[in-house]
C-alpha cells in the first residue's frame, strides 16, 4: 500500500526537528524522524532551513508574506508556508527547545561547580591584653585585607542523579516528538483545507453546469410551449428549476469563499479569499487492499504522539527511582584555594603585613535520618507512574481507533467514487435521452425534470466522492504518523 510518500518539499520546521534530534542522539532522539520521512530527507535537505548547533530561534519574528492572487498554489507549497508561519509550530519548537535546555541543566549535575571570589574589607576591633603589655588592658587593631580565591564544589555520590538526568532526557525527547506531531497536525489541517477548497470549487463548477442544463431545459420548454406542444405549467416548472439552479450557484460561490478563508487561516496568513489553488485531477478509483494489522503496527511504531507517551511513562519510572534515592546518603566535597593580603595595625606594638596562600578542603556525608515528606514524595511518584501507564494505554487505543476509522473511511470513499462515476455516466445518458424524447414530443417535461435533478445530484456526488477520497487518504497518512502524500503541481493526487 502506497498510502504515503512524504512531501516533495519538506518544511523548515522539519529541519528544526532533525536538528534537535541530532543534539540528543545519545538519548535516542533520532526516533523523531519517521521512516517515511527519512527516505525523502536526503533529496529535500537543500530546501530546509537547518538548525546550526541547536542555537538560535527557528521562529524569529519575520514579516508574514502576502499571497499572490495570480499564482496557483499547490499543496506542498502551502504546507511549507504553514509550517513556517503557524503559531502552533513556533510554540512547539520553543517548548522542545526549553526541554532540550532543561536536559542540559540536568546533565550538568555530573560536573563540578567552580567559582572565582574576590573581596576586600577593613575591620577595627578590640583585642584584650594584660596590662603589663597594654596599659588599658586591650589593644585596638585595624585589619584591612584583600582576599582572592577559587572555590570548587562537587557531589561525588548521589543515587538520584542518574534518574533525574534520564528523566530530563526523556522529557526533551517527548517534547521533540510532540513537535513533530504538531507539524503533522498543521500539515494535515492545511491539506484538509486545501482539499475542501478543491471540493467547493468542483461543486461551483458543477453548479454552473447544472444552471446551464436548467437554462437549456427552460429554453426547450419555452420553445415547445410556443409550438403548442407544452403547457404553461411545464414552462413554469422549467423556470422554477432554473431559479433553483441559480440559487444553488450563489450558495456554491459563498462556500468557495468560506473554504478559502479557512485555508488561509490554517496556513497562518491573514484570512482572505484572494487565493487560488490548483484544480484537482480526476482520478480512477484504485484497489485498496492494505492489511489493517500491518498499518496498526506501523502506526504504533511511528506515531510521534504515541512514542512521546512511551517516553513519558519511562520518565515517570525514573521519577520513582529519584524519590527512592531520597532515602540514601549523598557524598560531596568542597575545596578553596586563594591568596590573602592584609596589613594590620594596632595602637600598641607593631603588626607586620602578610600575603599568604590559603586553602581548605572538606568532605561531607549527608544522610537524612528522618524526613516526613519522603514517603509522600514516593507515593506521589508511584501515582504519576500509574497515570502515565494508563495514558499510554489510552493513547494506544485511540491510535487503533483512528487508524481503523481512516481505513474504513478510505474504503468507503473509494466505493463511493466508483458508484458516483457510474451514477454520473448513467444520469447523463438518461438526461440526454429524455431531452431528445421531449423535443420529439414522446416524453413529458416531468420526465426531463426528473432526469435533470438526477444529473445534478450525480454531478455533486461525483465532486464530493472525489474530494472525500483525497481527504480520506490524507487522514489515513495522518493516522499512521506521516505527512500527507502529494503529487506534482499539475494537480493533487494521494
């Protein structure tokens, strides 16, 4: 089954995802790129804006481009614009970036803390002395000093540190996967809006054909009435049919404008009706023989949101380990080395200046014998783990349902497309035959009107079935965790 072939033009946000994945490859962040996307990445790398060193912002404030009303946009172009302009992708990128930096903060626990300290001061104090030495029984001493030193602190042993670092890595990985799913959501919404515009434009074209057919019937009814072969009610029925077709045409024009407004909003530009998309090509219904079990297995392995749930479950397990580590001791050390300069003076006697290298080192074993919060922290972590497990199971069930629904919808759409083509062909033949017979006076106008209505229904059903097939294919790709499949700019075909 070729339900998804990736995008001919990858969006700039895909490059961002891959950049984040590369920075965390040691933690398995390469899972962010789906297999279907990985096959297309080498050919499309030149079209994407990459993240250099995982720094900077992929969502810097840039002017929103204006749409060219003279250009016909294809789906890959619109998806690339949506990935670059949509607020959802910028929010997801910023969230993933924040999680990435938080993972770096957690890894820093394995490194020592070093500080440079310099301070100076002057103090005056009373120092007791025996009267034979100091007549007043004390000495007033003034001590100006300047101290320059380096400090080092390092935690040698912390049983909760590995769990905290792993949890932060998993959180960053889950955030990056959710960013990928957000990109897929934006692409799917754009594709759905794109196909909706194509559908409404097809319905508009069908409405124009229906109006033309109704006007033809109206002219024939008037001609037959003028020749005395039709009655006035026949002419009035034909006039009513033409008026109804005109009403439906106005409604179709309004639906096209509303669909264009929704599409422009989906891609992140100011909503407008001034946008043109390529026309949909007529496609033949294809056999759909995919194995739903294989598609479920693919979705379970490639859906970014499901993989993110798995990472969150693992992070919850690490939180339990971290809570248990609170019952264990920690070992740390601290060292200070510096240069102390002072020039003390006293009101009796002489104190010489000093410039001495000073240092100190100490080790510490800290073991909390009692802490009333530890038990509650452990139980809270276990509850979080249980909730994460249930959320993961619920996500798996949701993915299964979504794949099944998309699978059934596509099968139904293909069957409807076949039936609609047959319906249109037979309705066209019936209408032509009825109109010819009416002209020769062997059929009544009622028969022609009935055939006309069936033809109108068939035209609209054909447009709707074609659009539903495209939308169902896009929905299936989205349910499987892939980007919508697209064709060339000559048309859109799943």
